[in-house]
C-alpha cells in the first residue's frame, strides 16, 4: 500500500475529547487489516514530554499537541471548546 492519502481523500475534521478512565491498552475493535487500510501502523499512549521530544518522521496533529496537553494537565478543562487547528 502506498503512503499518503487515499484516492478521493479531501481532508478530515477531528474532534478531541478528554475522557478520564482507568488505565487500559489503546486498542479498539478494528482488525490489524482494517487499521492498515487506514494507514494506521500502531497505537500507543504518549506522555506530553515524549510528544514534545519526538524527532521521528511522523507528525502530531495538532502540531502543538504537547503544549496543549501540558496546559490541560496544569490548568484543567477549559470552560468552552477551543479550536485546535492543525
């Protein structure tokens, strides 16, 4: 499978939510094949420090995710939704 957007792809809108939960493995119900078809090669938890220090080929979205997570942890949940950008 070639990297990059699938034929006909015209963008995406992501909504992010804070959900407090007991620890669990980051795995949903899709099969490995279904994840691969969506160009998802793995799932894992990241600490904001790890996000900030990451120097690999992948890109976090939003780009300032580490700062946003750090602020969320320090200041708590905002009173209203905030636009995150890319």
